[in-house]
C-alpha cells in the first residue's frame, strides 16, 4: 500500500470537513491511490469529490459517499465478514480491505471484476474474495454476514440480502429509481430496523443475466 499522498490527505481533510468522523475511514481514504481506479485520462480528477465513469455504464462513487457508507457500515463495530454488492472499480473494496476487514465482493460485469482484481493485486491489497454473479442474490454460501454494502440503487430491498444478515448485522443500501435514498437496515432477531440517511444518486442495481 502506498503511503499517504498530499492529494489523499487533502481529500481526507475535505471529507472530514463534510462530516465524516471515523478516523480509520479517513486514513484509508488518504492512503489509497484513487487515480489507480479510474481511466488514465481522468487521473487529474481522481481526488475531486465527484463520481467518475469507469466504463460499462458504471461509475466510481463520489469519495464522500464511499466514506459515508463505510462509516455507517462500521458504526463502532468491527464486522468479521462483509458482503459487497457491486465491485465496480474496486475502490470501495479497497477501502474496506485496507481497514483489515474480510470482504466478499459480487460483480455482474466480468470485465470490471477482472480489472478490479488486477488493481487490488497490484496495490498488494488482500483479504478479498470475488464472485461473478447477480448481486440481488447475494452470496449465500459465504453468509451470513455481519455487514452488507450495496454500491448500486435497488428498486426495493433484495430479500436475499436481508436473509444473509447475521443477528445484529447491518445492510447499507441506496433504494429508489429517480428519487434515491440511502438506508441502513439492521437485524434484531426476526425484526429488521430501518433508518433513512440522505438522498443519493447511484447507477441501478441490475438483476438477472450476467454481463
């Protein structure tokens, strides 16, 4: 892993000013070279607080949202297993793995998954298992999970993901079509508690056939 760059520290400081409090999350953001997760032609924008295209109609999320969702996922806990739905560029995956967490990541677009796997290997980031599959179905054979993070917007909450939550486990997911909201769902025995966080904008979580 690279040492913190000036650009990484500047981005982490910006996110702190915007309300991100978790110091470990900010440290991870500062240490990961975000330019490695975008096309070379967009490298000059890598440390701006903005989403960027990564091909196949997908994006690398805005750093604030990556940090916010990670902070919500942890919330004073240290989950032993995390399911990530939507590997994408691998940037969110890298943040989670840099925090020392075991990550199981599902991506339906094979070319994106291959690129993400290569990037993580080049950066010597370990503790990640990847699967080419339908994110709506989760990864039942590796569950249940202490935490699940979804990096695309579902039209409604996938039942399979709620079923794959451990007791006390937390699901962070954007929900909606044109109007999307970020939610946190937490399992308490047979009950599911929910909390609406803030308005967001994600690409859709596509179900069904793999690409």
